[in-house]
């Protein structure tokens, strides 16, 4: 295979960008639909099949982070598993009862979880990671995000007082 001419290279790069955007959107649609079956049927297999299908073409960490944040699933032995009590509590029995969950799931895309992983960053900056997570959580459950912020502030305040004493 020969090295591409510069014009060919830019055309190829443009095609990669277009394909990447299409794949990203297809993954989001599949995630939302798979989460419907998690909540309705307590079935995580579509999510696991999606992760397997995506393979190295997508950010599995970001996809699973989205799934565990947005739906009643957790990771066990490298697979997504339904938290059955939480799924039952969601009360999804059909597409109509899923609608409010779907609306929230569309507010935060899976690739938002990949943004920080796709940059040069200090991996030791836990505070920044927490801030990023809370900003995403704000879009879905503002009250919970505020409770976590208050707990962190209280913890840090107590920690600071202990260091002074």
C-alpha cells in the first residue's frame, strides 16, 4: 500500500470523521433502546451485545459509564448486570412508561463520558473528575448532585479542621 497523496489523505480523514459521528449516534440510539429492555424485561444482554459489537471501535469505558449512570445496571465480572430492584422501581412496562427515562437518557450522551479520557490530563486530579461527573449528573438529577456536593464540602471541611488541630 502506498502513502496517500495529501489531497487523498484529507479526503480520508474527512470520511473517518463522518463515519465516527455516525457510529457515535448509532451507539447512543442503541444504548437508549437497550436500556428500555433493561428496565422493562430486566435484560442486560442487549447492552452486553452492544459492548461486544463496538469492541475497539468505541470507548467501552465511556459506554459502560453512561449505562451505569443512566440506568439500573452495574458491572460484575466484566459484564453489565441488571440491578433488579432498581429496574423494577423504575416502573417501565411499555414505551409510554419509559418516555420520561428516555428523555433523561438523551440529555447526556455516552460520548460525553469519553471527553475527559480523550485529552491529555492529569489522571491524579480526583477533584476535577468528581466535578465533571457532578456536572453530568446535574442534567439528570440535580438534587442528588447537590447532596453529593454538600457531602464533599462537609467532608473536606471536617478534614481541614482535623488538620488544624
